[in-house]
């Protein structure tokens, strides 16, 4: 997700998206450990999206 998309979300939406991305990230990491996935850059992108969501959530809660 892009930063502009994240800024438009409410705190509840961010938490829901964060939970969804975290489960997707863990599944992708497990799949990559079992057999290499076609595009391992997806793992990095998911990790960065999770970090962006966490950052925005922290700023909205202050």
C-alpha cells in the first residue's frame, strides 16, 4: 500500500488491514521456506507495508 492510501484510512481500518497483512506475511514466509516462491520481493513489500501501517496507526492514536 502507498502512504497516500494509508493516510485516508481510519484507525479501525488500519488495524483490520494490519491484521490481514500480518497473516498474509506469515503465510508467505512459510511458503518461501518450504519451497522458494516465484517473487521473493513480495515478502519485503509486505513487511514494509506493515511498517507503514504501524507508523500511521501510532500517529493517529496520539
